[in-house]
C-alpha cells in the first residue's frame, strides 16, 4: 500500500538488464476503502488473496484476478481557441474571416494569419473507464522536438508567436491502465506570413529588384553614353581650343616676325628724321607715326596672347595725364585731315600728375580712336574729353575720358557684347572689331588693369560715346616710390661716355649672332665705329666663333633655327673659356616670362625689338665699362676676398685655380704658360684670351706677378737672402729677379725688406699668395 492507495508492480524479463517494472495505481474510484491504510495492517491469505486494513475498513482481493484495461482509446481534437476564446465552426474572427469553416474534428488544416499569434488546441481520449486516469502527450512538429505531457484535466496545448510556416500538431493518449494510442490525432497548422513576407511579396521583390537593376543598367548606359558624348564634346572643344591656340601661335609668330622688319624701318627712320630738313622731316614723321601704328597693331595681337596665357602686368609710371591724352589724340591729326573729320580735344584741366601705365593707356585710346575714325563718315566729328569724376566708391577721386563720334552707331541689342572677344556684328557698312574682334576686348582688360571701368552709349546713325572711368593714383613721395619696371624699348637713351679702347689700342671685339641678314647688316653698320664686329648667322656658328675669338661682347637674337639665342647664352655662361663674356639677347618676344628665361640663362641684358640703336649702344658701353671694372676687381680679388667684387663663380674659380697652380710650382723655374694651360685644360690661345680678359695681363705677366707677390711676402716675413728668395720663387738669375721686382714695386728687394714697403699694385695686399709658411 502507498499513501495514495494501492500500487501494483509487474516485473517482466528474466535477466537483470532486461527487467522492466510496470506500476498500476488504484484509488477510491477502484473500490478502495480510502487512500490511507494502517501500518502493518496487511496479510496474505492461504487462498492467495491480499488483505489491507485502513481507517474506513479493509480491502481484500486476489492480485491474479485483476485484469488491466486493454482498450486503446481513440484520440480526438475537439476544440480550438484564439486569444483564449473558443472558436466555433464558421465563426468569424476580428478581421472577418472564419478560421474553422467546418468542425475541427473533420478539419485537416487550420490556416492562421500572422497576427493570430496566440491560440490553443483541445483534445480528448475516448476512454470512459476511469477517464480521469487517461494520459496525454502532444508536440508541434516544426516547433517542438520532444513530446510534452499535457494536464489530463485541461487537455489543452497553447502556442504563441509562431513564425510563419507550416506545422503539424500531433497528440496521443492512453487509457486508465496506460495503454497508449501512439497514432493519436493530427492537424496541420499554417501560419500565413505578412504580405511583405509572402511569396507574392518576394516575387514582387524580385521583379522590383530586377526592375531596379535594369533601370540602373540603363542609367549606367545612359551615363556612359553621356560621358562618351561629354568626352567627345571635350575632345572637340580641346581640338577647337588647340586649333585656336595654333591660330594664335601662328599670328603671334607672324607678329614676332613683323617686329624685325619694323625695327629695320623705325631705327633708320629715326636717324633720317633727325638729319632731314623741315620739309622732309614731316614726311618722315608721317612714315614713322604709321609704322608705330602698325607696331601697335602687332603689339595688340601679342597682348591678346598674353591675356590668354598669363594675364597682363601693370607698370604704372608718373606722368601728366592731360598732356599724354592730348598728344595721343592729336597723333591722329593726319588721319582726320585725310578723311575730312573734325578731331578735337576738350579739358578744363591744365595739368594732372598721376600714376598710369602709359603703354596700355596709349593702346586704349588708340583702339577707341581707331574705331571712331573707322566708322565715322567724311565731314563727321570725333571728340575726346578729359575731366574729373568720382571714383568707384564716390569718395576716391577719379578721372573720366570720353571718346565720342558721329559715326554709324551700334544697335542696342549688340552694345552689351561689343567687349566680348571675337565678337563682330553684321552691319553692312562695317563691323566693330573689324578683322579680329579683339580690340575692344583688350581695351576693357587694359581698363580693368588700371582699376577702372568702360561703358558705351550709342544710337544707330547718330554715333557712339565710350566713357572710361579711372581712379587717380597719387604719386609717391621722392625716395619712397618703388621702382617701376619699364620695357627697354620704351626707355630713353642715356648719354654714357664711350669707353676708352684697351691699352693695346684695339677696339672691343663684338660677336653679332643674327639669322636675319638685313638686320645683322644694319646692326653691324651702326656698331662698327666702336667695335670690331664678328658675324654669325646661326647659334651653332656663333658658338664656334666665340670659342675661336673669345670676344669682349656677344649680341645674339633669341629666335634662330637650331641653337637658339638662349641656348647659346647658356652654353657660353657654363663654359670656363667664355663664361666672362657679357651677352645681350635681342628678341621680338616681350613677355615677362620670356625675359626671366633669358636672364636665367645668364644673359646680361634683354632688348626687345624694335628698339633704338642708341639704347643698344648705351647698354653695350655700360658692359664694356663693367668689364674693365671686373678686370680691376680680379687684380684686387684676394685683397678684398671677393666680398665687394661682382664676378661670376666660374671666373672666380678659374682665377683661384690658376693662382693655386702657379703657387704649387713656384720653385720650378721652367714652369711655363704651356704648363699652366695644360693644368687648366685650356689651349694656349684660350688661356691667353681668358686671363687677359679677366686680369688685363698676359699669362706670362700673370705668372710673374704671382711669383713676385710671393717674394714680397718672403721679404717681409723671412730671414732669407735675396738670392735665396729669388731661387725659391722660380728665378734662376737674382739680378733679373731684382729688376722685375723693382718694375713692380718701384723699389729694389733689399730696400723693400728694410722698409717693409707695401705698394698697392695689381696684386698687392696679399696678392695671389695663399698662406706662406
């Protein structure tokens, strides 16, 4: 007996590992007197019956006659709950659709929506003998792995928050004697996914993704096509740009080529004008004025090239603006007479001193007046007015220049575009910016460089008025003004004394390298009075002539076939044999960048064509004087230790090396010019020309001077006899030594030693001696 009634154990199997024990429990429903029995109140009778006594009586039974219930009860799913509410057949849920279209016992599949996430299934075993002892187990395939024992009283399985999918609910049961129905009952449960997780949604997703991919591919194709078109357009634009640059380079090169013949016209014309009588002088001035106008047109195209590539520099200079505008205006007097146009200049100002770029302001007035004369018919009027005007901020003083004509005028719709580059309009009687379309564009840029503005007022058939507003720039006080770079061609000639010829009486040797025969002849004709002129037509020829003759000056054109002038200059300045020769470059290219390039090669001066011959001659005279000063500087080179001498590093190195070689061979009386030239790696003639050019001495005199300077130091600092000193510095004959020493120091060696005299000679003050012990 147990505290809960009687229990029967049935043992099966004979071997210990195979023993199985089956326990059956009995309670009051089986006829027991109660659930509790008295201790030791039990006995087995001879008949085999068992007797157990309890509080309410006793029970007697024969264990062998107890027959277990062998009935296998069927299992039925008999109820469905949703959110703790039992759902009947056809009963709609809160969204309106029924879950059980028929009895659940006949339903094979229950379909739930994704939001039906709390439901329960009820089941029962059809065993009516002690049904309270029936047992139940269930599981949801796809969710549960093991069987779950259910409460026999509630007989219900509850599930929440199942993922969308298909599940199978299975339940099995046993009768009161644990006879199990393993087949049990089953029902399929389908939890529908939300629409965004449904198969249709995924199909739509795939379609949408495919559409996106197709759209992206199409977009990429369109973009690639657009890029291809853009690249083609850029390539076409680049091609057009390169074509424009090619055209501009062509016209620029042609313009540069114009400068040389213009120089050959203007330079001789200047001399003819000075020498002509009054009758011919006026005709020469007319030719000169129109040649300068042609030069101005050439410069205009070159200015446009600068504007396209590097911008336009501003070079202000002090001047009387009234006089400048008046003279520029009346320079068109001959044209006004020829076309019978009345030209006038009006101003209430007597004088107006300010800073302005004379070259650019002249081009501004030239362009405006040229257009005015071009489009004004005969008997018309052109006037230029100059007066004060407020500046851009109404507080800064300014000046206003008006150029007005009675010409054909400009249509209103075209007035806003006339300052654009290459703009031309189709008037039948003429075109603004006729020929190039850049004149007014450059004019506006020049006005902007001055910090001003330009505007136009015009009426067809009545005329036009161009108004320029410029700020007045005060002239700095004396001593504070910054130097203003001015192109050499615009510089007035400076009177410089003609240098004295070298002591041997010869003229300085000038090498002229120019590929234009006429221009070379012109320069040679003007320079031959002062120089011995050597000529070369190419840079390569000029290089060979320079090596052979070692000239005192080199004047070379920049633009030449083969070896250019800048390359020739670079080669001359990098060679020890020719590095001391001053080089002047002549060019038609006047940009600052090209000037910097020329100076970077070592050029001493840079002259822009066309130029005044007097200016070139003045520059050359200066260089001859500087060359003479350089010779004297080398003669005193070590005395001042090079700190105050303006010499090139190559020349300094060469002289120092020559001095060191001579000092290393002081005691060698046979050390000659040939030995020195061999040590320096030069020919005898190159050494002669180089040493003579730098020191004013021949190589023999140079070697003797080094020896005598060393002897003077020995006389001052040693106790050697005069004969010993003579032998030590390379003189075999003491008498000859004494004579040469006296010629240099004006005293005999013995007197020099006694008096400690130090005469200022070309090599005094330490001379070329480098540390005498």
